[in-house]
């Protein structure tokens, strides 16, 4: 019985880690593609003052 519990715990830990990694990668992809290229204005030093 202990081997089954140990295997189940290992599998659940691995699944949770894979889900966390997938969520982080997905969030970074969404953030990097949130605005179309060229739509962000670059402020010059005169505009910042």
C-alpha cells in the first residue's frame, strides 16, 4: 500500500509542477503578445519632463 501512495504522491507532484510551468509560460506569452508590434509609443526625454 505504501508503494501505491508514494507513486500517487509523486505523480500528483509532477502534474502540479507541469501545470505551474505551463501557466507561467502561458502568462508570459499572453503578456508579450498583448499589444501589436509598433503600437507602443516610445517616450523621448522631452516628453517625459
